[in-house]
């Protein structure tokens, strides 16, 4: 059983910390499995893994309430899992099976689970920042208290939709939280080579009358705290936040990219800052038992194995789906 | 019945729906305090307040993204894109996001939203404020496309579009805003996807849309008065869903089809109708189908040049007479 924390002034607490660790483990282990399934040619197309960036999905995912909405990018497996979407739904979708979250119609870049508030993964850079605003508008108009959270990469800060969305959200004082996951590379190009400021999101915040916020994106506690602050501000009616999380992806941009453009020393430095062993050690420092930690790791491994088997054994999607759901009536007819 | 302008019918249609359903909200540039650059939304801010009728910055991606996100969580937004030409700066949200999200999510997401826009030429605004872009929208699976030609249709089809559970692009023709017509009083809701036969004749069938409809009607009158030729005129009203039954029925009666399109020629909606009629009604045709369109050019600005470019009553009449030999 877990021991009481041995450190003082622990504002996070053991339950939250276990949840943060479990979520990071879930994301890491599902992503590693996705990588393996690629190599076995069980997953086709492309995929964008978030290995190395799990602390952001976990910190915000655990801080969000069930009714809150999250919007993420094509690098969205982690954010979708962090809202509670099923592993079978995620892996099944990546494998093109009928048990997939989208019945196989969306694929890796569009994971969505509306029942969990995971309002979609968007594959066109910048598009979902304005879309996240719309959900926030409803919360503001209906005074229902939800927060809309939007995750995006550093590369997004150079596209017009980013600026339109942050600007208009500030003017409208919307309860939306924009989270930039700065993993230092837009795709294959270092973000510093194509951006006029050092901190691509935080240094732009002042242009929209927002405070500049930078957080260690590899420390789930720090992310959780900054999320709580931003959510409290949003729910109080004090408007949006723009948060820059510093992080690193361990793999290349996508399946096709070995990431060779990155200096070895830089990769080594960031692998040493891997959020998961770091957080594991912190839990031990706070008096959480090795046994409790191991139980989480083993539980997650079992769940990932079960989801993998379930997905492998699931049939391909029914052909009926091809002509389904263009319209709300379930059909696709464009003429009578 | 009351006589209203096409622009007043816009405001009346929106007000009717905002009154009955508090989930209907409205956003766009200059739509609130200014009442719209075409004065089509005057009075709505006063009636419904600034939380529901919301002025935006010049930020078309933000406008349409916000509309989409609001629709995803249960509102029924109406967004205005001031000139349809501006769709080019927010086409990602329209074509990649709004049109595809229901399908991609296997039906998880509904997008009951309307994008209103001022479309078409005739006001000497030049090539970037005069285009007819309904065919851009028509070719994207997942969008409904409506273009009314009369004040009554504006009110009824706008109400139907707002109540529709799918995304609708609503093309108002900017040259028609001052035109007056009888509009039903009280709650009035039309149906999307139904074409209307405005003139009935035995000799040929003209299919037209938006501002080409009154011109087609006038051309039909002239053909009758001056040449004894009797034309049927079909107002399409909606490109998606497309009322092929009405088109086929009317073309099969006359054996001759003319489309009158304001869009530049290539891939205009008339090409699709021509293709459908050729495939499915070939043996009922007595003559080749003729498309009367704007030439495949950007629109010029000067009044003399613009009038020579967009199909006019003269050109429609002449082209039909030439085809009939």
C-alpha cells in the first residue's frame, strides 16, 4: 500500500499524483505499442507519436473536469486517452478496425470521443484554435462553467488562425485555454529557424493583452498547477490563457521521419529529461511505494495488451460505413 | 403578406428563428452595431443583445471556427462572411473541417450551422468582391448549398437552413438586396432541396439560380411576347440537395434545356446538371443542352464591361433564339 507523503507542502496530493502517473503510463505504453504495430505493418498510413510529451496530456487531462472540452492536433493519441477514451478505441482506430473510435473512418490524425469531451484531433495546422473558441462561447453564453482547452504545436504559432483565435478570444474574454506544446521542431525544421521570437507562444502573448506563461512541459505537477490556474481564471470569467509548455518528442515528426536533423547531444539531453522516470522518482521521493507504482505500470501494460488483442481480433469496418453519416440523417444523398 | 425587400427578409428570417430558439446565435463582421454592410441585419443587436449577436474582428477563420465549435456543443450559429470572395481566406474551416467532421467522426459530431454570405456581381465591385462561388461549395461533400432569388425564399429558406441539422452555405445575391417582393407574415419555413417552377411553357426549359432567375423570367416573357416561344423557368433555389426530379420532369416535357449561370464557365453547376440530364434523360432531349454562363474570366469592374460579362436578358434571349435556329 502507498505510504503517506514524506515531503511537506505537497499541494498536489497522492491521489492526483497517482492519476498523473497512470495517465502518463497509459499514453507512453499505447504510443510504444502503436510504434511496434507500425513495424509489424498492422498500422497503415501515418502516425504522429507523442512519446516524450506525456506530462502535458496528463497534467491538463487530470485537471479537466468531465464536462470540459479538449481539442488537439494530429499528434493527439495522448490527449484523447487522457480524457478517458478507451485504448481499444484508439488502437482499433489506428489499425482500421470496426472497434475504432471512429469506426475506421477517421484514422490516426482524427481521434475523437465526444462522450468524453475529446472534441477531435485536427490535422490542418491552426484550424482547431478557432473551433475551440466556439465551444467556449457556448459556456460563456449559457453560463455553464465549462472550459475549452486547445493543444497545438510550436509550428502553429506561425499560422494566421493562431493569431485570429488568440486575439478574438481575448476580445471576447472566452473561457478557453490555449496550450502550445513546444517540442522545438515545427516538423523537420527547428522552430527557432522560422520564428522571430525565442518563445513562439509566450513571446506573442503580450500582443493580445495576455500574460506570458512558460512551464516545464516534462513535469506533470507543474503542468497540472498551471492548468488549474488557467481553468480558475477561465471559469471566473476572466478570459483566455496562452500557455507554452517546453517539451521534446523522442521520435521524429511522423512515421516517415527518423528525426536525423536533430543534434545527438540535444536528443540525449532531452531523453535524460524524460518525463516518466522523472515523475517516478518524484513519487518515490514523496513516499509513494515502489509497489504502488509498479501496480500502475503492470495494470497499464495488461490493459494495453488486452486492447491490442481486442483490436487485432476485431473485424474490419463494415462497408456500409462508406456511405454513412455525411448528413445528420445518416445518409449521403445530394439529390432526390 | 407584406412587401419586403430581400435585405429585410434576411433580418426577418434570422429574427424569427432567434425568437423561437435561444440556441441560435449570430456572429460576423459589422453585423451588430452597424447592421451589416448591406444593411441586411439591422435591428438584430437591439432585439437580441450583444451576447447572441456578436461583432467580430476581421478574422474569417476565427468567425467560422467559432461557429463550428459552437455548433459542436449544441448551439445553432449563423455566421456571416461579408463577401463570398472572402471564403478563400477561411476555406480550410469550410472544406476541411465543417464539411468533413461528421463523416470522419463516424457521426459523433453534428454541425447545425448556417454561413450567410453576399455573393455575385452587378455592383461594379471588381473581381474580388463580385464572384459567384456557389460551385466552390457545391463540390465539397458535406455542405448544403442554398441560393434564394426572392424575398419570400430568403425568409423561408433561411429559416429552413437554420433549423437544418447540417451545415448550410446560404448565398444571398448582393444585387438582389433592394428588390421587393411579397413575403408571408408570421412564422414561415420553407424546405431545402426543392426547386420551383416559376413560368410554365412547352417549348424549352431554362434552369437558373439567384440573380439569374429574374433575368430568365424576363427573357421567357420576351420570348413569348416577341417570338411566340414558350419557356419553362425553373428556379433551382438549392444546389445541394439538388432537386433533379423537378429538373428532369420539366426538361422531359420540353426536350430542350438551357442553364443560366453567373459563375465562370468551368465546373459551374450547369455542367453537373447537363451531365445528369445527358446520362439519365438523353432520349428525351430534342437538341444539345446549352449553358449560358459568365465567360471563364475574372470579373471586370466598369459598368459597361461587367454588363457585357454576366448573362443579361438580351444574351439569354439571343442565345436561346440562336439555338432554336
